[in-house]
């Protein structure tokens, strides 16, 4: 029965191949007409050059060759299979597609649009172009066709099963999810939950050194993802590194909120999240102050919290570390393309007073920002090739999304991405007081990553200008939003840039910065040591009389998944 189904699938592919190919050729030839959208005015010179190249390519194909008129960009893995280059038919498909993509991209660049509109046009065109790649279709993907023939269609039946399984999950599988489990091989640094409320659990990790810093370190991860990105497997755990460096480390574990938390707002995330964690850590360690770290949205929350503390004269935090975090949202990268007044107003009308913003929506947005890395390769591998994705801890975490309360999400998006008010002194009132980042005068360490598409490094750099004080350190790591942060020294990978001076223009910093091989973690560890306020014996037990351990790390909250 299975073999008859496979044979039928192969026959259908064979019958439709010519039709699909002809349709693809018509689509590429029609690119000039499709490009004449209202925001892409007719450009005779570009169109003429495009048609000339397509004609030359087609004429070459009819003559038995495919002239090399277009090549994939370096790093484009979609056309790495030899058939795309050695078989003139597939070489034609690839080059015709690339010519059409470049023609549309050139039209956008020459369109008389302001920069925000042009950025949206670039994104729209790229999404369309990525989706229409011939590698994404069974009839025009030589590797998938060869797999189907070799397996007599079994790869297609497996692909169909993978597609149905992913449809039930509501997302594309990017990793073998059965290979990982939080608490088994992810988030396994020993510790205990020593405090919880309706929004967070606070984890204290067990010391591994005989002495620890007087001041504990409190980590505030992004509330739109699970905290264990900072505690993946032992060999790449930032938490384990900080513990081994002699710090009493506390971690905020945000709840994957449900309808009962659907009315929580931004101030609740400050009061019940950041402030509750900072105060509990100080009381447990009986220290004068704590050192704080915020990653991504956690850094934005930490910045607002520090401004509130500065206004209320509560000397709770001794130093702050911002990892790939924005306080200035004037340059937001591609995420900002999704945020405009109509979209924010629509969300406010539906969930602004109560409700849930699904974490799966955010995960989808983040994936589409890098569709050729996080969407289409898995469509090809899972559905066309019929393969299972390999295990990858980072992509398991990437799919483990977290819901946000509607009021909190709407406040955050309107006042940061849309209005950029956090950077304006007194423009926002948080926890009953106007916030002014200039009043934050404690020492800060700011890390940005050079290829970050979520927090552009130039925006992160502007944190130095927003906060007051004189003790500021900025480091620019290689790679992107996650890989640039999770870069353990033992692997001796990547590099980072540092400098003695921080001019106002981030490009001036980069021109004069020194590139250092390896991880930035040791540099940060040495910086944090200066704010430890001495050493004391490591605690023999976790928590104290007031904050008794409730359960072993990683706790319940982090295990709540969106299905």
C-alpha cells in the first residue's frame, strides 16, 4: 500500500514537472510587470537590462548552455548542490531567479521613497523572493527530485508525514525536539527556586568555589523567551561560567503566562519581576547591594528599573551589565518594520486591557527575519527531502516560546519601538515616578554583537550616551544576537572589539577599536570582579529562613510550554 502511494506520488511529480517549470519561467518573465507596484514606479532602463539578460539566458539554454550571468551571494546555501551549476536546466532556473531578485531589489533602491517606506519595501520584496526560490519546490529542486527517485517516493511520504506533524504543532520543526528536555540536558546547573510569585520564579545556583563575591549577581533574561539560553548545556552555559568565577548567581525565570495573568502590565514586570528578584537576592545574601545583568528585553526592563531606583534614591544595584539590549529604539532593525501606529492600535484594541500575546507569534516574526536560515531550509529538508532535522540545543530553545500579557506587550511596543520614549527624560512614568536614564550613574558594561538583527549594535552602543556616570565599558562581539552572547572561552571561537575611548559616533568606535580573538566572557568576569566588594565563604545552603528553597532548579515555570 505504501509503495503504491509512493509510485503515485512519483508519477504526479513527473506529470507536473514540465507544467511547474513553465509556470516558473512565466513568473520570472513577468517580474517586470509584478514589480510595477504603486511604490515601485516603472524604470525603463532597469527593465530593459533585466529583459536583455533573461533573453540571453534563455537563448543560451536553447543553444545547449547556460551562460553565467548571475551567481548566489557568498554564504547562500540554497544552491550548493552540484546540479545547480553543472546541469544547464537547473543552472538556468537558478540564474533566472537570481536575476529577477536583483531586478526587484534594484527597483526598490531607485524608488523615490523615504527611508522607512524603502525599508519596508526591501523587506517585502525579500520575503517574496525568498519564498519563490526554485529550491523550495519539489519539481525544481534537483536534490529533492533525486531523493524521491532514489527512495521510490518514500522520501515524499516521509515529508508529507513531517508536514502533517508540523501542522499539528503549528510551526516548522527546526531540531529533533525529542533529544532535549529542560532539567535533563538543558538548564541543568544545580540550584533551587528560592522565591516565586505569579510572574517569576527566582533561582539561586549552588556555589562551586570555596569563596564567593560579597555581592550576588542577578540575571534578568528576556521575558519573551525562556531563561535557559543562558544555561544551555554545561559546556556553553553562561550561568555555569559566572558561578565558577566565584559569584552567587540568581536567575529570573519568567512565567509562561496564561489568561489569569492576562492583565499584567509593564509596571508589574518591574515590581513583580525585576525589583522582587533584586531585593530577594540582596536579602538572602545580606549584602549592601547586588550586581545586575539584563539580556535583550530583560536589559530594557533592567534599564527602566534602574531609572526608577535612581529617582526613588534606593541604592539597590552596584553595577549593571546589558547584553544585546536596547534603551534607545531609534534604530530597531527589521523588527521595527512590523511596528506602526495601525498595528499597535489594533493590538491595543484587542488585548490592550487584558488578554495574551502568543509567544508563537513572536517566534514566527523572528524566524521570518532570517527566512533563508530559519524557515526555508527546514521546509526543504523536512518536507521535500523527507528528513528529520538534527538535534540543536539553540534551535530547541528558539522554538520554546513564552506568552506575554496583552497590556505589558502593548505598553512595551508603543513606548519603545513606536515612540522611543524610554530615552526621553521624564517621558514615561514607571511605578509612579518619571524615569530619566541620565540619573543612572552606576558602572555599566554594555555588550553588543556585530551581526545582531534583533538589537542592532549601533543602538546598543547608544546606551553609553543615555546613562549618566563615568564608569562605562563597551564591547562589540562577533556574530549575532545569540551566538555572539553564548560564546564560551573553551571553544576559542569568534572575537570581540574593545577600545579605551567611546566617541559619540559608533562608527568612530569601530574604526579605532582593537579586535581580540576569542570570547568576551573573561573580560566581563574581570570587570565584574571590580564590583564584587570583596570575598566571603560560599553559602552552605541555598536561600535563608525567609526564602526557603521551594523546588530544585530549573523549576516549574520554565517547563511550561506552548503547544
